[in-house]
C-alpha cells in the first residue's frame, strides 16, 4: 500500500480523538476521586478521630455530643462549641459532669 501523505484532515481528526480521549480520562479520574472520597467518608463516619472506635451521639439539650467510650474523648460538631459558650447557668459544668 502506498504511503499517503498526512493531510490537515488527518490532523483535525487526530486532534479531535485526542481531545475526546482526554475528556474521557478526566471523567474517569473524577469518578475515581469521588468514589475514593465516598469510601473514606463511609470508613470514618462516626468513628473516633483519636482511636478509631465507634462514636456514640448523645443529646444534652440542643447540643449533640459525640462520645467515644473507648478513649473517653468528646467531639462536637461545627458551631456547637459556640452554642455551649452562649449558654448560661453552668451549662458547661453540668454537661461535663454527665459526659466525663
Ligand atoms: Zn476514641
């Protein structure tokens, strides 16, 4: 078969194919990252960040304390420390006396 010189049409289609494959590869990578994040989330959800054991969520008024009965750590969600700070009448002391 005689060698055909490449044309600007060949170049156009090759470029298109490269772009198409690049987009597919990027989509694959994005999906892998999303799956990885989901695996990590499922693995660490309600697990103690210190010792890795299960956290138990216990309500004290409108504050939900995540307690680890393995290392005795107490964990608060975003904003809950501020809620506690705004409470009066020894709220913090009463809460700690329950959860210690
Ligand atoms: Zn723990």
